[in-house]
C-alpha cells in the first residue's frame, strides 16, 4: 500500500507543476503587483513615523519611492495593454501584516518590518519574474522584467539588516 501511495504521489507531481506554471492573466498580475506595492508603501510609511533606526528610515523611504514608481509603471503598462485597472489595494496578507505592524512598537516593530519585507520581496520577485517570462500582455511583461531587478536590489539591502 505504501508503494502504491508513493507512486500515486510521484505521478501527481507533474500535474501539480503544470498547474503552478500556468500563465497568469494580465488583470491578475496588475492586481497582485498593486497589492504588493500598497503593502510596501503603507508599511514603510508606518515605519517612517516611528523608527529611530537611520538605516531602516533610509530603506523605508526608498520603498515608498520605488514602489510608488512601480505602481505608476504597471498602471501605464496596463493602459498600453488596453486594461483599465482599478486603483491598487491591499490584499488579505498585506492587511494582516499592516495590522501586525500597528500592534507592535519600538525595536520590535523594526524587527517585524524587516521580517515582513524579506517575505514580501521574495513574493514580489517571484511575481515579476514569472510574469516577465510567461505573461500574456507584452507591455506588462516588459514592465515586470524592469521591476524584477529593482526588487532584487531591495532583497540585497534587506540581507544586511
């Protein structure tokens, strides 16, 4: 029975991988990119209002600037792709993370912010790289490809915090 279950699981893996590799639609990419940017902007503004850490203040200011720019870039690319996206909004995870930051103060907030940023940037990098490779709208693919290296730079900055 155990061998049968192992064989069944191995046979199911390619099907799971195929589903994971399905191209993301342009509206879904725009929504996810916007939600990620909103989290970055809102969490960074929250941190800027409270942190005394100069390095984190500098990073948070860069997050506000860079993610405001990427939101504008994605919106412009969406318009070129004949999409008319709604204004970006936080997704459930972003809202939960913002609430957790609001509930924390001082250096504990600083630590939580860095932890959340590391996870959020990994998700963002995966999103932009995947869309740049398998996306369905050329203007958005180009924009995703341009955003991915910026996100990679942010990940590099976070690794030293």
